[in-house]
C-alpha cells in the first residue's frame, strides 16, 4: 500500500492492532521488571540526593515522627483509581479518610520493617531497585507523552484528517496477496469452492501487515489505494471479489465487505480516538529509538530442542 504522509491516520489505524500490541509490550516491560541484575541499584543511585519540596503541602498525619502529606493522599487515591488524576480530593470526602488510614498502615509496616532490618536484606534491595527502575521508566513515558500527545498535536492531526473530508465513498475490504499469477488463480479457485477466506490468508498471504488479521484492510478511500487497485476495489459490489490485480507487492485477491460515505466527525467526538492512536504510536516510537541507540547484549541461551532419541528397530 502507498504510504502517504497526508493519510497517516488511515495507514496507522490499519495497523493499529500491532501498534497497540507493541505499545502495550513496551509498557509491560517498564512496569513488570522482575529479574533485575544484582547491581541494578547502582545505576540509579546517582540522583538520590534530590529532595521533595513540601512548603505548600499540608500535613495530614504524623506517624512516629514521620509525616504524611495531602499530596501523598491525592496520588495514592488516583493510583488506586478512586479518583481521576485531575480531581481534587477534599478532606471531607470519605475516600480521603480511607486513603489516609491506608497510608498510615503502610507507613507503620515500613517503619517496622526498617526496625526489623528488612530493608538491609538482599531481597528487599532487589525489589526496591526494581521498583525504582519501574517508576523512573513510567515517568519517562509520561513526560514523553506530555511532549508528543497534547492539545496542539492532537488538533494538528485532526485538521490533517479534516482536510481529507469529502473524499466520497469508502470501501471496507480484505485481501490475500500472493507472489505470482498462477497462485492467484489457484486461490480464486479454492475460494470458488467455498474455502474460508481468512484461513487462506493465514496459509498463503505474503502481506505481513494484514495476514494476522484475516486480510482485513479496514476502510479505504481512493486516495490511499495504489493506482492499480482503485478501479477494481470501487467497481466491485459488497460481498463480491475483484479479479486478481498485480502491484509491486504481488497479486491481490480482494473481497469488498462493506461501503459507506463518511461523515466528518467533530474534534470533540474524535479527540479521544486520536489521542489513543497517538499514545500507542508515541510509545512505539520512543522504544524503537531507545533500542536503536542503545548497546544491548542478550547473554541468555534458549533451551536447545530435545534430540529425537527414537531409533528404528
């Protein structure tokens, strides 16, 4: 398919499932580090001298001489999903009081653990190092998203898509792509014999972008299709297949699933969808850039397959 900058949203939404998957993998990697190296804490020790300003932060509890602040309650309640991240939690709110009590219990346990020497145990140090690494990684993602996914960038992408409005009819289609005409004809024969389209995609299609989703291309306008496909796709009725067509990618057997004339949605209606798409795309871009620039050595070895010990008698 043609990759046109003006149709970034169409291109990206067609591959959104794989983007979502990779974006979520990146988040899981940041949030689920369980096997840190023994000396991982030394990587992150250099900034532990940084202190937190509490000059305008109200004290809400004192536990054995240590203080719990209003902002601690706010963050804890938001982290548990009890309030929205932008919500202001008032002391009169029952959620506030419950969260304060939870933090008191947490502080008491932490202080008791310190007295018992738990903090000096190797396992405690491992978990603390892993938690610190996880938190720093998540904060980096948050700051990167704040820079790349904001009102301005969301609006810019919306306006780019808005300029494509009025393109007319769209078609939803799926495809099987094979390397040569003889194979394409054989696929048509099997489809005529009522073999399952999605099964043939998995078995035969050489298009890696659509193969894992049954050949689904999503909604297509004329301007996102390569020239050889425009006529056949838009001349084919819903539920029918176009004759095999050749492009640089191979021979396409395309089935039209549906048609529509899109209405232009407002910015307010599309903002959440655009932000979600941009978030996944931004995370993937960040992780790709970090991996490309980093020197990473994988020192593990996968288990070798067991040798076949069966012998013929």
